[in-house]
């Protein structure tokens, strides 16, 4: 685990945590997208967030294109993405919020993680915080868009 403090989870570290979680849990390959590359990715369609608390509080947001949720679900289920029902694709975004949120708190808290992770909540993509109020990354996951945002919250 890194020696992060709750106020220094930078975009590179957030990307590393998200990419590792995707590879480990869903066998999905993703890369950090440049601004130019991000402009070419599909729009965001689904979003979810999960809160954590402990020595500090924060929220991890996941937002993705429709195709991303279907691709991840298909990878886990061993089917083609077009065979994944829309509700299962959307549920994958909730699950990824949980997985990435867990990775964040382990990074912040180390092996003796003193944090508690809440349950994921689905929300409209418009509810995601703007970039000036969070750490935001855009990932290109096999041509689909995944955004991860980390937002420290007041105690």
C-alpha cells in the first residue's frame, strides 16, 4: 500500500487504483485518457457514488458510458455485451463504485484500514462534482468511457 494521506490522492494514483481494480476484478484493460482522447469517447450515461468515513471522509464517484457497464458485465458473465440487460449493465457501475471505493480506502488507510465504506448510490451523471471540486480521471476502457472522481468531504 502507498503512504498516501487523505489530502494527496492525485490523478495518477487514482488512475492506478481504478485500472488495477478493473484488471483484477473484471479483466478489463483500461488506460488513462488524454483530454484529446477523452473527447472521442462515448458520453456518460450511468453514475454511482459511495461514501467512506474514518480518520477523514470522502466520496468516490464512478460514471460510465452505457457500453462500459455492458462490457464489464459481459466479461464477468462470459457472454457478449449485447446479451447483457440494461439493468445489469447499470448495476455494474454500482459494483465498481464499491470496488474502487474499497481500493481508495485501503490506499488511504493501509493494511489496518480504519475506514468504513458505505453502500453505493446510483445518481444522474449531472450530479457528479465538477473537476475543480474533486480529483477526476477519464479512462479509456476498450473504447468505452469510465470516469472516476474522488472528493474529500468535510468531517
